[in-house]
C-alpha cells in the first residue's frame, strides 16, 4: 500500500467542502425519515417533512416541499460550487480505488457478518467487487453486520468497485474492534467506504464515511457521519 498516496487522498482538505457536512449531495434529495443531527448540503431540489431539523449549517438550493429550515442558504451564498466539488470527489474516489489491498474480506463468525481483517497500524485497505460483496451479504438472509478487525487507531478504506447495487444497510451491528459504530462513535472517523461506480447504495445507521460520487443513496436513518 502506498501510504503517501492514501494520506493525500483522505487527509485534511482532500474531501473539500464535503468534509464540513454530514450529508453532501450533488443533485436532489427526498427525506422521509429521521432528522440530520449534522450539517446538510444539497445542490439540487430538496423535499423534506414538516418540522425536519438539521444542525446549524444548512445549504439547500431549492426546497420543493416541507420545512423551510430557518437559516438555510443556497450553495452560491455558502460559496459552494457543487459541480467543482464533485469533480474533486470523483478524482479522490478513483485514487482510493487504485490503492493496493493489504487486508482481507470474508464472512465472519456467522453468515450475516462481513469481517474486514487487517494488521497495519496505520492504513488497512480492503478491495472487493460489487458482485463479490453482494455474494457475501447474501449469506446473511436479510441480516448484515460488519466487523473491522484492525489495530486500534488505524484507518480503514473499503473499496467496493464495479457497477450495480450495494447494500450497506447494517441491521445487526457494526464494530471497530470491540467498539460499536453508531452515530456518536468516535471511531466513525476511522472508516471510509469508497464506492466509485455503483448505481445505487443503501445505508442505515451512520457507520464511517461514505464516498459514492456517482450513486443514488437511500436511507431512512439519521445521518451524522
């Protein structure tokens, strides 16, 4: 693994304006579920429920229905060029996808658990195709859990490469070592999922950072990672 390349790809400033937001979307968003406890930025149209709340910083170009979100500003007012930002994010995604793997991906102690095993104290990279990933998740029969078996404090990059649909909707727990990953977990900052080519991605609870610059992303859970 070229740690210099990886550090440049995921280090301070690499994600541009997106690093300041829990939700950063180029096109349209329709919200049907929980509030966003983090910051929220959408480049297209936004449909949200009445009384929907976000944190203090909200960038929305056009609200088509629902709450007015007091204090929200447009991308232009916030100084965000969404086309430029997503061109950068796509380049970062491609750089990450080109990293050499130094960890392994397999089913864990039961069919619904996917285990990411790495030994690097600094950076653990896991590369898997969309087809192979989906084959592993099929063993859970609707249950999905992640275990990141890596040294404490190390960074995890999971590249899921190829076209198709990807389900990251963990419903049976996600763990970084013995630490549960949830909306308020400090270890969320250690995990990045990079999905450069998939058409659509499903997520549930917040679990690390998701970089999917070309995908339609669906979730009903709160997002703060």
